């Protein structure tokens, strides 16, 4: 069941039966994937007003390690974070809205934007969407090098303005923020969550994030 947490806006219901995505039927073994259920993300994660959770992230090109806390401390005032992976077909559409939001604020020193690449929501060797995923029908990464490669391919498809980093193979960022299959957060310079989007994929709304960001920047 999709968790509807404070601070986020839903972008529509699942409808129909089965998976709720209008895609393939539920996985025959009942394993939707870590942090996922039939309607998407399971909810949870740090709520608005609570402390953000630090974790290690990796540069896709070099493998260099950074702490998430170093990014929110160096964000100016607010760090906007998008979690997701390329095998989620709804995320592939909605993440472009996050990139557009980042582009509109690129000259504002008070806000920074970060895209965190997490484990695949619909990998070819898991709960696959098959031909619906086209070139993004890829296997789950089995090593950090493979995840960095997949992140780089995803990043290059956007040519966007946000910074891209990878979750580690322990999936700590994904699990700490309960961000499967995709989710949005705003964290301030003091490490306090100022916006927690609803669980993806239906709760991922860059427009709702922008409403909150606009209020925060006033």
C-alpha cells in the first residue's frame, strides 16, 4: 500500500487491480522488491521537522565518497533531493520536472539540488516492466561499479543541472528515507527535514515541492 506522508502531494491513484501501476501483474513470488508494495513505496522515513539521516553517497564517475550531511551543510540554505532509478517508468517522466525545477533556481545561492540513484525499482531480473522499459530494462546492479555505470547512463540522458550521486550497495539512503521507488525531500542547512514528499510513484510531485520551496525562500 502506498504511504501518504505529510508534506507531499499525490499525482494520481493507481486504479484497476493487480499491481496498481497499469503495468505488469504482481510478481508471481510476491516479492515486489525492497521497500515496495503493490501500490509503490511503503511510507516511513524522516518526517517534516525531524532530523535528516546522514549516509554515504558515491560519485558515479570516480567512486569518491561523500556524506549527505556535507551536502546539506554546503547547500546554502536548502538541499532538494530526488531519489529514484531509471527502471521506474513513472519516475522517468516525473524526474524531468525535478530537473526543470532545478534549472529555474540554478542562480539562487540559497538552494541546491541533488539526484540520488538508488536500486532499481523494476529491474529486468526482478519485477520487470519488460518492453515498457525499453532501453531502461536493465538488471539490478550487483556491485557499486555497476550502479555507478547505470547512474552515469541515466545522468547523461538528461544533461540536467542537478548533481547526481549513487546510493551504496547497502541501500542505506533508500532505506533511511524510504524512498523506493522514488521520493522527494528538502533538508535545510541544519539537517532538518523541511519537506517530505509522499511515497512514489504517485506521490512524487516536483510541483508540490516547488510550492514548499517557494514558501521557505520567502
